[in-house]
C-alpha cells in the first residue's frame, strides 16, 4: 500500500509540473497572438500612404495634359469632334484562358507515357470517378485518338 501512495504522489507532482508548463505555453501563444496584429496594422498604414502617394502622382500627371487638351480644343474645335468619334472605339478584351477539359487531361496523360496507362493510374493522377473516366475513354477511342491494347491499358494512336 505504501508503494501505491508513493507512486500516486509522484504522478501528482508530474501532473502539476505538466500543467504549469502548459500554462506557460498558453501565455506565450497569447503573447504571440497579440504581437502579430500590430505589424499588420503598420503594413496597412504603409499601404494606405503608398496608395495616397500614387493617387497624388496620378493627379499631378493628369492635370498637365488636361490643360494642353483644353488649349488644343479651343484652336481646332470642328476637327476634334470627328476624331473623338473615331477614337472612342471599344477596346478589345483579352481572350479568356481556355480551361482544360476532362478529355484533354486524359489524352495528355496517355500521350505522355510510352508503355500506356491503366485505368487505375488515370484515376489516381486525374482524381476522376469511374463513370467520368469510362465515358472519356470511350469518347477518345471513338474519335480515334487512343486505342486499348488490352483490357484497361490505353495508348495513343
């Protein structure tokens, strides 16, 4: 019975020291959390001042061409309206990037290998379900882009 009491005392001491260590760690974590937002606030202030400076620069550069434009309009008022009509053509938008389709992804994976690709490998690499993969392989084989050498093994034609 004495041994059990001694063991319980040592366990209690170790638990007490462990709880003290946990409290110290939580205090450090809380201190770190309170320290981090302060630099972020400084960054946001720095960003705001940088933005204000950029806006001020733009305003300065815009004022001088505007004065010149007003002087030119006063001299040639009739021709400027015709030129303005021609200059106001809508700007062309950049073509949107083409997204890779499932068929393209499967075909690219198959054509990159010399020994062919199994259905299981395609599932892993492309993270597709069995139905999607089956349909895509069927469509690619009907188009003549791929062929099955054996069951479940596909090659580029």
